[in-house]
C-alpha cells in the first residue's frame, strides 16, 4: 500500500543536497527523548484500541520473504539467508509492506485484519524517511475506498483532534493548484508546468506519470491539508498499482492518499481481485525495472494463487505511524519520534 511512487529521488535536485546521510553518530543515546517515546507508546495504544473496539483482528506476517514488490519506484533491502549450516545462501528481502501476506490471510478467510509492523525501503533517508519505519496496514471486507476513507478519517480525528478531513479528486486538486487537467494534459504541458514551478530534474524524463508525480510531490503536496487532513482520490488509471480501475471517461483508479500539513500519511485501495490483471501489472513493472537497470524481482506466485483462490471484495490502507506521531507531537523530523534512527542503529 505505502507506495510513495512520487518520491523518485534520482530525479529531483533537492534530494542531492539537504537529505544526504550524515557521519555515524558518536552518541549511544536514542534519537528520541524518553518523554517522546512515552507519547509514542500512548498513540500506538490508542490506535490498537481503535481497531480492537471495532472487532478487527490483529495479525503478524513475515518481515523477511523470498520476494518483494516489483514496483520500479520502490527498492527492497535484500537479506542473505542460510537455511542450514553448510548450505548455500538464499536471497530474501525485508518487506516494504505486509500487503501480499495479509491478502493471503484474507483469501484464507481471516475477515477484517490489521497489523502494526516494521517495513523497510532502500535509499530512503531524510526528514520524513528512515530505511526502517513503522506502519499500520489494515483491510476491510465489504468496504469500498470511500468507506475506508471514512474510517481513516475517524482515526485521524481521534489522534489529531482535528475536524473531519477535506476530500478532493485528483483532477480537482491539480486544477486548483496548477490549472491543468491531469487526465488529459500532455507530457509537454506537464513539463512546462514543472519548469514554471521551478521543479528541477537531474535527467531527461519522458514518462508522463513521473511528471504528474513530481508536480504532486514537489508543488501540490506542501500546499494541502494545512488545517485538517485532506484526502485525494480517483487517481489516474495508470497509477492504479494494486487498486481496481473504475471505467469511465477517463477511467480512474479506486485509490486514495491522505495528506496533513503537506505530508503524505496514507495510501489506500479498493483492492484488485483479478489475478490475471495483477500478473499483467507485475510484468509491466518488471519490464520497467529492466529498462532502468534495476535488480530483477520474482513475481510473488503465492500472492497470485491467493487472488486466484479468491480475495474477498475489500479495501485496504497503509498509514505511516512514524509520520503520524511526528505530526501529532509537532516534531520536525522522523528521527525525533523513533528510538534509534539509521545512524544510531
């Protein structure tokens, strides 16, 4: 779920300066204060109580698996594993989210489930990023993505004590901030708009979706959700990832993201159930990975078998707990709300 496809750090100039790794920290002390960790504990308990009160079962799934996501914008961290002494090492991956395994549980008949889990991403370090981070991911059978937005909104109101969130379509937010229809604007129009907004890229980009994502992350995101969270929904069909597509003019993905004070907090889908379509999307991802010279990832056949068996009609969302706590405590960086950041790990 927690795709963050727009954070294409190799393309945006700002990531080459202010977010470089610092020298190894000399102090043994945690990056967060003990007072902050007490607040963190209380917020996580509030989240757990929220779901337990609704009869949503808490689950655990593996953090180290034989494969990972194929998405070319998300890089997994490999882990070498030796099953038995004297045997050859196998390449496993630390998971970028528990999505595939949780959907296997849903297909097996788990019903509504949630998980508070560590997740891992290669090459993500900065004010809002740590390679090891904490997310909550949950799935609701018989919910569409609008139903799930309602529940996410209830949780955010509880944690932030803010009013109900705003809701705007992807088209509306682009029209409001950059006066372009994202479903029909040409690549050249998007490029010109990015240039006008002083979005600097380090290489030539011909992918229309990347320009949309850059405009969203570099210009629009910082301007939304100032006083209350803001949901953006009906993304372009080309950005569906693992979401269903609503046919129409244009077709749109049954997907949402939520932002608060200019920060992306969550990414949710009305989940795709079609195993054949999901395989097609995975294969498209693999072709893009090969084109960009990225490491080849095996398609998760167990996940596809679960879809073939039958994923119930459901919606799911992943929400960044570290960012949630950062905003709830008015902190400036992720490091302030986690025990030990990567430089102290």
